[in-house]
C-alpha cells in the first residue's frame, strides 16, 4: 500500500463524522428480526391509487422516460406542479423557469442547501427535525442553529421570540417544515406571518419542506411563499411520496423564483442529474386527481390517527395529538422510564411493536430523551393489532 496507511486517519470526512447508520435502518432491521409491527419508519403498507400506478406502467410501455428525462423534469410534471400551486394556493409559477423536479424532497433539500449556503453560514431549523436536515447542512458547510418546539397544552409550539433571538449577522437561511415531522405541528397563519416578517426584516432566505401539505387534519396548510415579501426569497419543496403513497418512486419538486430555481438546479445537476423518468408522467396525472381523492386521504388518516392516539393513551403514554403528518409523538415518562433509545430497543421484545426515539431528531438530545414517535400510515387492521399489543405496557 502506498501513501497514507489505512487507519491513520478517519475515512469519513469530519463534516459527516457524527452521522452513522440512521435510526430508521436500525429499527426496521429490528422489526424484521423480531417479527414486530413496524410503526417506526414512515412509509405506507399499501400502494396509492391504481390509476396512478397504471399511468407509470403506461409510460414505461410507451417508452416515455425510459431514457434520461430533461434535467429540470418532464414538461408534463412541471406544468402539473404549477397548476397544483395555482389551484390550491393561488401561487403563480412558470413551469419552465420556476419549477424543478428532484429525486424526492430529500434531494431537493440537499440541493437547496448546497446551492444557497456558504461555509460558516448559520441555518436555523425547528428542532426536533428530520435527520437529513442536519446532514445536509453539514455537507453544505453550514452551522445549524436549532430552535426547539416544546410541548404545551397537548401540542408542540413554536416560540417566536426564541426564533427571533436565534437570528444573528451570520444567519443565511431558515429551514422550515410545516406540517412538521415528527411533532405533527401545523404552523398557523399568525405564526407564518411573523416568520415572513422576520425573514424580510433580516433579509433571510427560507427553504420550506411541505411534503405533508395534504395531510392536515386540524387547521390548514398555508405556504410561506404566499405571504408578502416571501415569493422572491422562499424555496418551496414538496413531493409525491406522502400524498400518493408511492414513497419508493422518489419524485419531488421545487417551486421558487427563477433565480432561486436556477441556483438549486446548479447543485442538483451534479447529484442525480435526473431520475424516475416514467414515474414523473404518473405523478403529473396524480396531481390532477379530483379534490375528493385528497379529502379521502385526509379522512382515512384522521381516523387512523384517532385510533392510534386512543390506543397509546390507553397503554399509558402521554399523547401529543398531531394536527398533520402521519406521526404521533408520545411521552414515555408515565410508564416509569425516560430513555427513549432504551425504550424503543426493548419495545419489540416486550410487545412486538417498533417505534422511533425522538432524541435522534434533536441537537439537544436531552430535550428529546423521553419522547417516542409512532407512524399511523398503516392498514387499520395493523394498527388494531399494534394497539392490542401495546396494551400489555399498561398491565
């Protein structure tokens, strides 16, 4: 061997050294090994609409997207995204210059941060946060600044004063997630208006992760880009996976002003360049489904939320009823324990159910230590079985 011997320095660069195998991989492997019900990772256990799946099959057979699609995404999907934003929120976007298709929302987040953040820039994110946020900020060389959502009166709340105090001269960007994973918080109009005013006042960019936009049970989803002064400084991200239950297709998108889309595209083209060609055509059809589809999805998940929340409460957890997403956060301290990692690792053996410790979503691990997240995007009979198993904790 020539040069530096193996083992003389870490192989993984220091920006990513804190990120090992994700907790989702660990807990899903534990579920498979123990035959447990996996309420940890957030993926549905049924496919989405048959007509959307058939649209993908038709695209494959017709040879649409089997070779490299256009870098920004197929025109049909970009047009459908622009139509969706107009129909739902009154936001006007040029599909040629203000829409970019990505390999899911995760790539969109990575590309946005790589494009917009300089090394040393501070990025504010609402803690607890989806684990890829921290990794993407690190890859961009940014410094993450968490603003912690805290439970109050049965739900998680944002302290707007704490958010304002977190902004410094080094702050470049706020990374906002609403509806919020893992807490299920849906930021209201007044909160969003305050965030918009702060961004305008301090000349900040905002990247908004809105993948759960159609999974709101209490309140409403309002895009930050719709507030005064935000159209030109907001990168809005969404995807098809959560809304249409095809998470494996990895089709996401960015909508923003031309200058922002151009910047994100500059980074994105050196990540995947393009992906999911035939699925893009199918997602274009999915976005044009009638309103009844979206209403049915909400109603189905609302019922499942209520079922799991009731079961968790009966098992002894303190339950924070989510206003959106398909996750519910619980406090395990009423069960006489406070270490979420140990609890989740022991839960499969105790009652055959897998959950996720919320501490993995925190910089301040102690803040999330007693909280555990369960997913309810499963068939009703699976949730019934999980609830029955969890009852043993209250025995």
